[in-house]
């Protein structure tokens, strides 16, 4: 088994944190996104979507999508449970993971990918050339603020994003909160519940992965 990874990218970081929380040791192969290695024919044969992370299993199966990768690792290494122990906890973990991905991560990515010169003609991941749309920068900022407001409401009355236990949803929110800093969005200063949650999650040893 090996993980195709890039140490600067947020989605691979989700998987690295998850692996660290599980206490696993999985060999890594770096795919340098700055040098567009994800668009090489060799890597597109591994993941036609041209994204990392990818977990290659011992039988050659290649799993892309952080959620699928971590779900597989949870099933093969159940302890500690990071997707919830009961059907209710599991559903809430998936629900909040979907909210973080769709409302939070993609909103921040909308800002970055339409703003940064590094993404010119590469405003969406993958091999399709795609021009930046400057108007999406402001829209992405508004969507991001709305997302962090929603999270602030949620964390006002519970310790962890998906309920009573630290989970993959918290890992996804940590990565998204740090990712927001890339485009000068400061989610925590004006949101006290998110800030308290952030201090607890960011200080876990796995967060350094
Ligand atoms: N939904 C995927 C997203 C993967 C993704 O977008 N990865 C980014 C790095 S964070 C990537 O590989 N981008 C390559 C590119 O922009 O060409 C996941 O959850 O893993």
C-alpha cells in the first residue's frame, strides 16, 4: 500500500492526519503539484482526475477522494473510531464532512483558484484547461464567511463538529480552516466557539502530519 501525496496540499493533509490518528505507517510517493506532476500521463493512469491524495492498495486498486481513502482505512483499522461508533454518529460524521467539503472547502478553493496566478488556466483541478473568473473571488469569500458562521453556530453547543466525539469531520474542518488562511480569511478571530475548538484540534500531535 502507498499514498500519493503532496505535503503542501490540503486534501492529502486530511489523509495524513487521519493516518497519524490511527497510528499507521504508510509509505508515501510525492506528486509535485507545483511542477504539475499530477497531469503527467503516468499519474493520470493512476488517477484520471489528476488529483492527490490517492491510496494504492496492495492489489493495485487506486482510491482517490479523501473520504473514500479514510473510509477504507477506518474499515481496515477500526480503532480509534473516527467515523462514529453508532449509525447516528456515523451519519452525522458524513453529513458534516459533506457540509465542510461542499460549503467550506470548495468556497475557499473558489477564492484561491480564481485569484492566484499559479492557477491561471487551471482554475479547476484536472487536465482540462480552465480560465479564472475574477468575479468568483468575492463570491467565494462570501460563501466562506457564511460557512464559518454556520460552523460557529454548531460549535456553540457541542464540543466536536459531528457531536460528542472527535471525527473525520473535525479533521476536514481543521484543514479547511487552515486553508482559508491561504487567501487571508481569518475564520477564528471573530468566532469564539470555533477558536476554542481550533485550539483543541490544532494542538493534537496528528495535526502536524
Ligand atoms: N475531492 C478530492 C479533492 C482532491 C483535490 O482536489 N486535491 C488537490 C490538492 S488539495 C489536487 O490534487 N489538485 C490538483 C490540481 O489542482 O491540479 C478529495 O477529497 O481528495
